[in-house]
C-alpha cells in the first residue's frame, strides 16, 4: 500500500536501505543475511511498488535456506553449538573490557547474535517440521 506522506516514504527508504546493507554484509559474515534482505525489501516495497517484484524470489531463497539449516541433526547441532559459542564469547567480551573491542557493546552484540540464531533455528525447525 503506497503512502503519499513524504516523511513516511523517507523513513521507509532509510530503514529499508539500512536493512538491505546490513543483510548484504551478513551474507559474508555470520548472521541471517537473507532474512534481513527480505525485511529490507518488504519495508521498501510498502512505499515503492517497483521493489515488490524482488520480494518473492528473495523470500523463496530465504525459506529454502531455512529448510536447509535444519535438514539434518548435524546442521542443527552445529547451529546450536555456534549459538552457545557466541553467547559465551559475548559474556567473556562483556566481562573483560581489556580484550580488543572489549566491553558490553561488543558483548551485547555477540549475545544478541546468539539469541537471533536460536530464534531462527527454532523458527526454521518449527516451519519445516510442522508443515511449511
């Protein structure tokens, strides 16, 4: 649904572009890159209808990646282990400010990443195991 409010369109442009940029960065870094790209496209498509044609292909790839992430017990265990390592690293970095980039800003980012990973793992598992 397209809005005529220029302030709303500007906010959607900034938020959508930020999500897209972060999503592209997370394609090569650990994180849910495709899901953030999808979120950015959804935000932009609400205000800019020309963007809507990119939503379905990205949604299909994101859902396929979600299915593949829980396709085997080894992948599930690997993701759970990664989440545990991120959580532990976040606590270490938060409690030891003398480490490079030490302190709670870095620690909180790592802890948040672990929580997002667990949430995505649970979502992927429930989606693929209980009926797509």
